[in-house]
C-alpha cells in the first residue's frame, strides 16, 4: 500500500497510474500521462537529451494531490521562449547558467496548466515548492513556459518575473465550410489563399486526414521520415523519434491527426497534429518534395478545414510566425514566468522585460492594424 505523503521529486511517470495523473490535467491531451511518458520513454526528452525529468509531486496518504512537470535542463533548445542571451551573460561573468530548472511540456509551445492540482491552495504550494527546489539545489534559475493566466499570476505573486510573447491562433466563428471562412477575409488575402490552393490542385496534389486509429505503421514511418528530412534540410537535429510517435499511436490514438499530402496518389508530405474537442494543436510536419504553398496547405489550411468539419473552436498553429496572420490566424498573448537566483542578473533581466513588454504592446497593436478580415475580425487583438 502506498502511504507516501508530502512533497517528493520523481524522475519517471512509470510508477504513477495514468488515471491518477490525468485526473489533475483537466483532460488536456498534451499534458496527459501518455504524451509525457512517451517523451521520456522514447528517449526524446530525457537526461541524455538535456531534459532530465525532475517532477514535483504532492501526496497525501498515497494519493497524488498535485504535480508539476519539471526538468533539469542543460541547454535551452526546444523551449520557444528564448533565454540564450541570459545564459551568455552568465558565461561572460564566469558563472554557470546550466543546469536550470524548467517547467514546460517539452518541444510544445502550447498554453495550459503547469500547476496540476485539485485546488488553488495546492497550486500556490507547488509554485513555492518549485522555487524552494531551485534554491536548495543551488540552481541558477527557474522558468515556467506557457502557463495559464491564473497560474502566471500565482508565479508572479511568488516572486517570479513575467514575460510576454505572441502566438497566432485561429478561431472558429461557426464557419459552414472553408469558403465561408474565406468570405470573411479581405479580397487580397482571400485571392492569395485561393491561388495557393489552386496551384497545388493543378500539380495533382490531394490530401487525406488520418486519425491515429486509422494510420498504419507505414504511415507513421513515412511521417517520421518526412519530419527527420525536413529538420535536417534546415540544418537542425530532430527532437523526436519514430518510437515517440508509435507510442502515441498506441496510447492516445483518438487525439492524433495525420494529414497526408499525395501527388498523383503517392504520399509526399505529412503534418502531425494533436486535438481534442476544444482545440487542434499543429505540431510537426515534413516533406520529401518542395512545392510552393505545400507547407501552408498541409499545416494550416487542412487543419482549419478539419476544425470546421469537426466544430473544433480553436486551431493553435505553434510559436512565432507573422506569415500566419495572412492565413487567418490572429495574434494572442502568451506568458512565461522566470526567477534568477543572483539579484544582479535578476534586476537586469527585470529591466529588459519591462522594455520588451512595451515592444510587445506595440507589436500587437501593429498586427491588429493588419487583420486579414474585413472587420476587426474574430480572435484576440
């Protein structure tokens, strides 16, 4: 019988029942036991890749009451909130920035709960416990990426600095179909999208949607190969491996969508998405051939069509990318929270974040003036 009580650090989800973990996540597919455990067990996010799981858990008489996905990071890759300049400043002063403590979903710039708890009291206690962990381990810093607005406030109240970033999300305004969506856009943007799609049709390129339960092992091998090729074509190392995708296909198929692009019936590209009833999260893509507009079609237009067909309210297209604005994805503010142990660096970063925040305000205002929609349009400004 498990009689564990108090706060403990654990380096694997294996001893924790999926039902016990998932009861804390609010049903978010990217926070679920299956997704995170696949990252660790496949070797995609583990100590060997610079993501050493160091989760905090709060137990009471053997029952998990709260948890926080924490990692000891030896680099800043795969985070989408950039602190390379901070690390460089530490190095120039002869100090070690790494390892640092990071609360995040690896390789996933999606907002969601980071203080997984049954009540507000446990969320506050988790934030304080994470800071205590960072101090006791003599770490340079603690960072939490893409928490909810409520949680960002909890982190700020605990003494962490907040940072704003901008993403681009699509909102489903009960569109009847893709043409209905296009009809809400201004003439130039609508015309450009139609031209992009027509070029692909003229090239003999069609698309198929495969939910996780419909995709075959060969489909997953094809996607993983495309994903790997595309990363390497951009002189990058792919974060994820085939085992990760195969594990997800077996453990959470109802939350997965593969979009296949076919030229004259032969698969040439693929995009991987995670979804639930509330949102579709565009994650990764890859291709074996270059075709103008193929990336936008596979990663954005097909995703939007899927959301319309399945009445999904939101499509999150990932971090950064002003090019998404012209495709109907509008700017949305996201946040992160940061604590640096050394006051001289913390004070300098706080000043930087105040300046950066004013720049973000200006940037969002400018983006709002270039809405692709006829009116102010759906979504956040």
